[in-house]
C-alpha cells in the first residue's frame, strides 16, 4: 500500500513534464493555428507585436542570444580561472574563504542582480561610453551581471571536474619538470574537458532562461538590433512584461506567450540533455 | 643532431627558457587569482550598492505646513490630540472610511502620525541621495537643494525602519511598507513546502529503496534532473495554465464556497512554487538517503524488520539532516524567485494582508521588482531596503541549514 503511494510520488515528476509539454503545447497550437500566424511571418519578419499582427520572433531571439553570449564571455573565462585557482593553487585556508563567497554569489536572488545591473552597472557603463551612446536600458549591463551570476555555477562544476582528475597525472607532469601553469593547462584541463563542457552547456541554458535581470535592466520593448548598448527585450522579459499586465485568456497576446515559453522549454531541455550526454560520452575513466 | 640540440637546450639557453616558463607560471597564477578577485569585488560592489541605496539624505516639501494645524510639533502630540488634528483637517467621508478599515481609537500613535503626514501635510520627496553621496558630498547637496528646491527641507533618512517592516503598501514611497509582501512570501513558502516536502521525500524513498533498475526508473531519474534545469518562468506558465485556469474551482475556492475571487490566489502561486522546488527536494533527499550506510539497512533486515519499518525507523531518521538541508535550500530558492509569481498573477498593489489561501497576494521579490522599475529615486531607496530584508531572511535560513546539518551530523 505504502509502496503504491511512493510510486505515485515518483511518477508525479513525469506528470509534471507531461503537463508542461501539454499545457504549453496546447496554447502554442492555438497561436500557430490562428490564421494570421504563418511560419513565414514567424521566422521571416523582424518585428514582434502580436496584438497588431507583427509576429516576427527574431527581435526576442537575437536579444536573448546577445545577452547570453555576453554573459558567457564573462562567466566561462572567469569561472574556469577561478576553478583552476581553487583546485590547483589555493591553500585550504584560502579555499575556505573563497568558496563560501562563490556560494553566496550563487544564492543571491536574481531580482537583486537586476537592481544591481540597473542602478550600479548601467551608470558606470554610461559614464565610460558616454550617455548618448548607451541607453538607460541596455543589453550589455544585463549581460555582464548575468555573467557574474553564472560564474559560480561554472566554477563549481569545473572544480568538481578538476578534482576528479587523479593526482598521478599531475604528479607525472611535475616529475618531468613542468610548471604549475603548464600542468594546469596541458594536463588537468584537457582531462576534465567533459565536465567543463557540461558546465558550459548548463551555463548557457541558465543564461537563456534567466528572466529578472533582463526584465529589469535590458529593456521593455522588442527591438531587433545587434548593438549591446541599446535596449532590447528578451524572450523571457517579454513573457514577464505581458503577463504582468492586463491579459485576456485566448487573446493572441496570451497564446503567443505560450509559444515563446514552449520554445524556451524545448531549447533548455535539449541543452540539458546534451550536457548530460557530454558527461557520459566523453568522461575519462581512470580506474 | 642540431634538431635534438634545439629541442633540449642546455646551459644558458636552458636557463633563460626555464626562467621564461617560471615567469609565465607566475603570471598565470596571478591571472587565475584575479578572476576570483573579480568575483569577490562584484559581490562587494553589489552589497555596497544595496546598502548605499537604503540610507541617505532626502529633500522633501510639505504641501501644508505642520505649524498651521498644530502649535506643538507633531511628534509631541499624544494620541487624543492627534485624533483631534485628524478630525479637524480631513473630510468626514474620508474619516469614516478610515474608521471602517480600522477603528480610529485602536490605532497606534505612530499610525495616526503617519496618516496625518500622508493625508494632511502631504509630504512630497523631491530628491534622494545615496549614502556615500550623503557622507562625502554634504556641502554640494545642500547647495543643490538651496538652488533647486528652496522650500524643501533636507533630512538624513534611514529607509529601512521598523515601520517599513510593519506598514502595508502605499502608493507613496515615503509611507510604503513591506508587511504585505513579507507575509505573502511566508504564506507562499509555507504552501510550497507543505506540498513539495512529502511528495519529494516520498519520491526519493521510492527511487532509492523500491524502484527496480529498469528503463522506467532511469527515465524518471533523467526527467527529474531535467526538471531541475527548467527556467523558472516556464514553471510560471505551467502554473498559469494549470493552477490558475484549469484548476480554478479549486484554487479560487469556489469549491469551498468562496465567491469573490479568481484563480490568481496565493494557493495557485504556492502550488507553482512547490512544483518548482520539487526536483530540488527530490535530488537532495536522494543524496541524503544514499548516504545512509548499507550496513544499517542490512542490520535492520537481519533482525526481521519489513522494508517499510526499516525505512521509517532507520533510514529516514538518519537521513533527516540531508533532507532538512535540501528543504531549506529549496525554501531559499522559493523566497527569491520572482518570474513565476509575475506570470501567475501576483498583485502589485494590495494593501490587505493575506487572510487565507484564497486571497490575492504579493511577495517580497515582486515588490522589489516593482519598486526598482519605477522612475523616482525614492522607490529605489525602498527597493534597496526590501532587498536588505530579503537578504537577511535568506542569510538566516542558510545559517539555520548549516547549524542543523552540523547538529544532526554529530548525532550520527
């Protein structure tokens, strides 16, 4: 009897995934079933305002991509370097101070990062590049702060990967006279590549799905641009803005949100699956 | 032969090349350390920015001079005198309305004072400055105020006061408080944990103790790992479609006789947050149960216990530390999440505290989002104060988690 209850609890997670796919798919189906909505317009035009029939998805997609790319430019190098320092160079005392700081960074709510991006980073960027060149809402500030938010994720996963590399590999390199830098870059890093790859892919997935930082700092109107100094709403920011206002069930605004959410869900799902596959396929087995 | 000599330099060329490699190694070490330092500096900048915003000078004007309505300074009046001032200066209709909300005699002195400030004197903030500006540029601020706002008074204000914590929402930044938001957040977390903890621990027990090693189990496991990585706004959309619309009779309370609400209640939002933290709780509980040594299980079976007896009396008590830690981590995540709440329909302006699972609600992160995106700088100041409240809540939660973990670990 109890076993049946527990089995139901276990199966519930599958129901959640099915519910997500079903509910999102149902409304997205309504969106694409609308006679005004064609795949040509969806993938071919560059203006997104469903209420007046403009349904080109590209402004939202390019904004999501640009903010995520800026974030990864910050998070990957800094995260890897931090992980290398923590695992190869740091003394236990230094590690006991630095690791909690990274964990605190990981635990800060994203809306607080949004506040930081809008009220601290944006003024600094505007003073460096000139107030005429940088709008108050811009993708660069949101991307930078997103990078800082993702840095602990990449750092901790990479550090796990580095510590899984067995000591004999390092010791062999030292025995041949290699410096610590050479060992780190030419022995440890390649050996941990699968874990690092998984971390990077998860970081990208996190960046794409992030809402609050971009909702606060990146702008509140879809804008098809490649200029990071301009305001441009991302996919997630669009969902947040539209659902925060007046929304009537069944309207094209409502169903368009579900279409975007379905895309987000599928993209992050595929990325997470690839990340797990990378770990399984490329993991070096040493024993 | 020369080729070999080039690859293995000797003597002076060897020495110089070796020194070059040592130099690169030191530079590399410094670069890696600076990456960490950038992270530390960012954290410091963030904390500084928040504290900076919550305190500072404000310049404000009175619409009506307090000297015209009372001969003594307002802060020195007692409750009866404040009531008299109030009655004399606002319309009877407004007074009746306030009395209906809460009887005037029962209101505290601080409450009456803030009512007077809000309704009669009508303070209006003209400009605010941050803490560093207030500390280091006092003379410039005074000059600016004298020039731009000649009628305004300048005062150093701490935006994070006790009344901020206990006042309800208001459309004016000077009087807005976080009480409704804090209560809303607590309600949400309560419902989320009530929903997710039993199901999560049950699923973890099933997966670790009962499930056979077949394809279905590995699908369930992969599925849970993937759910942990789904963006939180997608959970919000699920909550909107499922809990707010499909389950509206349940979440709005119509099933239970409540008649004046729709599906956007605290129950729907709590369930959404519960679904969001469920994968985290399952994964953490699984780790905790895995960590219980197998010898305990075998010993229990050895004295004739059934599987459920073993689980209930031996495995669960010994894994409770890990399960608690996982729950508290899930709570920290749930308190800070904003996106799902926006989608499910948190009200951005309500003044009544939640009084049941079927009431409209707001939450602390929603208020922070709202206040940060307003243009006036006084709203940024109370956003900073609300952030401090949120961070203090998170800090105490995580500290409790670490304490509990240490305490239960010693017992084992």
